[in-house]
C-alpha cells in the first residue's frame, strides 16, 4: 500500500468504498481509529455512519469486520480474549443468549425471558444486557423495570449465578468511551453487528446463542472464530428475506450455523411449522406492546404461564435452544418441550422473583405487571 497520511485515511477509505475497491486493512484501521478519536461530534457521526454503511453496501469481508471491531475494543483497552471465567459446579456449562439488536421487526423481549426459562429448567445462564436503541425495552430496560439490580461487581454476580443459575452484566460499563460515541445513533444493523454484541462481554461463556439481525450468518461465524470463540450458535430469522430478527423464530425460516469445539459446522435451517408442528404465526403475533409497561407485561405473562400462545412458543424455542447448548436437552425439540413444561407451571416467574431478591432488587416493581 502506498503511504497515506492518517489525516487523509478517512477520505481515502470512503473513496475506495464508493468505487467498489479493495481496502488495505492498515488503511481501514487508521481511518476508523481517526473517526473514533475525532472530538467533533457532528463530523464523527457522519464519518462513522458513512464507513459502516459503505462497507455493508459494497459487501464486507471477514478481515474488514475484524479490523473495525479491534479498533472499537482498542478505544477502551478491552480484550475479548481475556474475559472472566465464572466458576460454576463441575460438569455444568454457562450459556448465554445475545442479540445483535436493531432487528427488522420490533418484538417483545425474548432472549431475557428465554434465559430465565432455561435457568428454571436447570441451565446455568447469564445475560449481557443493553439499553434499547429503537425498541421499547432492551434487556437492561426490561430487567431494571421489573426490579432486578445489576449494578453489582462481577464477583458478586458470580455468586448469584451459582445460587440462582441466572446473572446479568451490562455492556455500557464495559465500553464506556465507545458507548458515548455509538449509543442511540444507529437504528438498523450494520458492519459491527456481525460480532460486537457477542464479543462485548466481561465474562466468558462455555457456549452461547448469538442472534443476528442480518442474513449473512456465515460471516458472523467467521468473525467470532477470528476472536477465539470456539463454541457458539448464530441464528437469524426472516419471513420475507428483508426484515430479520436476532432470535430463533416462531415464523418464517431461521438459519443457524455454529462453532463446536473450534470447528465451524454446516448452515442449517429451522422451520417451526415442520420441526415443531406450530401454527403459521406472523410477525405481529410476537410484536412489541403499545408502550413500555405493556411490552414488559407480555413477557411476564409468559413466564407466569399466562401468555399468548405465539409469545409463549417463541420464548420456548429460544429457551429450548439454550437448554440444547447447555447439554440439558438432546435437540431443539426436546429443549422446546422442557421449556413448555416449566412455563405451564409458572416456574420461570418464580426464578425471576428469586433473582430480584438475591440481587437486592426492588421487589415492589414486579407487582406493577401482575
């Protein structure tokens, strides 16, 4: 690559994106570092959006996404390969469920209720929570509104996981400098979505479900592998090949691809009509509520065993996948059936009450949703 002044790196990257040209990785690194360190917010915002959207429009490569993510982590001196290992009983696995966010269809909260359901069925689980950008309630909003206290140290949350099988950690406190630049500025998935949420965790999972609100799950798997992730399942759901959600779906087709013990597997599809004999649901059947309170209540009702069928099914599919990844179910169907049984008895709601109590949360808040 010819020598290019760092001050001109951003312009050069944008030029090459617009002419559909290959971009040297060092040039891309210099450009993105320059954008993230720019103190002029208005210029920084425009450049950030231009690069992330431009790479998506041209078609990203694995190494380009890895380069961008490394710049993000460098800003806060965070190393995703050096995360804290939670101590849980021997023979057990710590499993998580994380979504890229910015999904094409706004749904009720799914991954957090699914983790609580899986925990109530015997899995050790943890959630990396974030506030919402475009939906009514993100995972952090949901847990805070029902009374869970997650302003705790990793060590304290480790004890809670050991006792309750569920813990929560926030992404905002992990990458404070980047969060101040990035938060509430993007409303659609982009280049960082292929790995940011999956990697921005203070703890190490033994296995986890990563939901991607983009169609290219192959790229996401390759990116995560580059960062040393050896066990993960990436899933993306759509019914129109335009609007994607970052969970296992209850309608349309879900594409899944994973890494097991460091080996990348084959791309598979999951059709709930065929696999589980479910009705032909539509996106509106799991849509978010009219306001924050109604949205939270939709998930609480499911945990109590009193939710609408489609909403119960989508949480059970995701909880069942978590149970499968935790080796508590031999396949997704068995995991789904186990989840249905505990939900019918209202056990996940009792698990939520236990988590609120053990985190010294506000037990009065949950009463607003009963």
